[in-house]
C-alpha cells in the first residue's frame, strides 16, 4: 500500500503519512490503531502503543537523571517499586540495591558520583536507598532475585564491607517474600545476559547501562526478558545450597591471604 493510498483510507493528508513514516511527527495512540487496522496489522497495536507512551522516558542518560544528585533517583524508585507486586531481578556482578547494606550502597554510589561528576549527596542517597528496603518487610510484594556467584566475592567494595553484606544476605534469604537464588560459577546454562535487569510485574523492564537507564514497556520485549530470566533462574540454587555459597564466600574473605 502506498502512502497516498493509506491517506485516502484514513482521511489524513498524505504529508501526515510521510511525516509519521520518517519520524518527523510522533503518532498518537489513535494514529497507531488506525494505521494498523488499515494495514491488517492489529497484532502490532499493543507493542506500538507501549512504545509511544514511553518515547520520552525510554532512554534517560544518568547525567540528566542524576543531575541533582542520587537521592531523587532513589525516591523515584520508592514510587515505582510501591506499584509493583512481583519483582524479578537479575544481577550477575553486584548485590542488588534492594538488598545492600548502607556501607555497600555508599561504596557503590560514591563511585557513580565520582565517575559521572555528580553533585555529592552520598548521605542522602544512601538513606533513600535504605528506605527503599522497607518494601521487603511490608505490603503485598514478592521478590525473585537471581545473582551470579561472582557478586559474592567481586572486589567492588572492601573485604570488610563485603563481609557485612554477605551476613545481611544470609538474613534476607530467610524472608518468606524473598526468593534469593545464586548461579554457581560453573553452573551449566543455555543463556547468559551480559547485563543486569529488573522486571516489574509484566509492565516494564529496567536496564542500567554505563551511561543511561533504559525502560522497556513493549509487551514483546518484556516477554523476551521474562524468558531470559527463567533461563537464568533455572541454573540457580536457592535455600540451603545458596546459603552454603554465601558462607563459603564469607570463609574465603575471613581467611588471611598468604
């Protein structure tokens, strides 16, 4: 179908079709529905509408998002986390923020502040991150968290801070609403994402890159991440086996190196 033919079916001026095709003009949700209906592509409507709704927020540079410091971003997390009932979290190399001790959080956020030359509001940022963790103890929320075994020993923080962090992991692993699992280093699995991500219910995926945060809301993309999460989760161990890995890492940290 030509652009002029589509314009004739929709009642639009033909230049509108050209502008939409070339990204000069963003479509409205009604534009998408009309276009898909006339092109017999109604199966694409939900994904395209989700994209339109998130065009302005899908990709946000850390420099812009954290321009006023780290506290504001943590406050935003409290808001969207309160709206989420089921969290699926994958982190291959770091302890997720929702499980961090104050000392671990301070070390990680300090490096973010230094790397991106952000305003130094480290105390407020850490305090806000600790407030986020209240969601672990109240409300109707469930967490399925998968981390790589490397996160238990990776030198992103000093050993004494890591010891305190692992002690906290042991405690949190016993919470009924937290299903903490760990992928052993030598575990066999068929898929390994190179980055961490959070799936919030089935409505969106958050991906943190070095330079930006990406929010994915297309049902098709959310489903892809859900499938990847299930693959990774199937290789992880939980309960007693997970606690054995944490305890082993604690023993390793407490043993003086020769």
